[in-house]
């Protein structure tokens, strides 16, 4: 059996309105659009990427926000938050949780996207 290396994970994030979600990830979180088709988009921020997929109301998004989330590990969590702060402050109350320390040794901030997928940003606490 040959050698292999896993290099990246790019979650599929379901959404109701592809253009609105592209705008959120591009304009608020700083991702760059790499590819767009009729109901699909690929966005990247450095080594992190996501795949947006526009789906119909109903079964595909019946539990959106209740079960959809992903975690982005970062270095320099507070610097990232400060860079994103002007855009984050334009979001409705309750969509952003400012950086805080978790008991399990991570410093995190959380952001809800346009369809309530929860995006976690986290960094290991030194020491």
C-alpha cells in the first residue's frame, strides 16, 4: 500500500442564498472566492477553504444552525478578531461572540453565518 498524506478539510456549508453567503464569507470573514457555479462556490483564506452549496428550503436546511458548524484553528486569534472587528460589528446582535478562553485550553471567538452555521475560530492557549 502506497504512502499518503491528508492535507486539508473543506466542509460543505449548505445555504439558502449563495450570493448572500459568498458576500458574508468574503466581506465579513475575509475569504477569497476561488470558483463559483450556479449553486456552488469554493472560497479560501490561506490554507483554509469552504464549499458553499445552495439548497432548497425544507429538508436540506430543516436543522440548519442546530447541527452545522465547523472549527478553524488559527495562530494569532486576537489579531484576527481585531482585523475582522469592523465587519463583525455590522452583524446583528447575537451573531458574534468575542474572544474568550475555554476550559479545554483554547481561546475562541464564534460567528454565525447567514444561515446560522456556527463558525468557530480557535487557538491553543500557550502554557
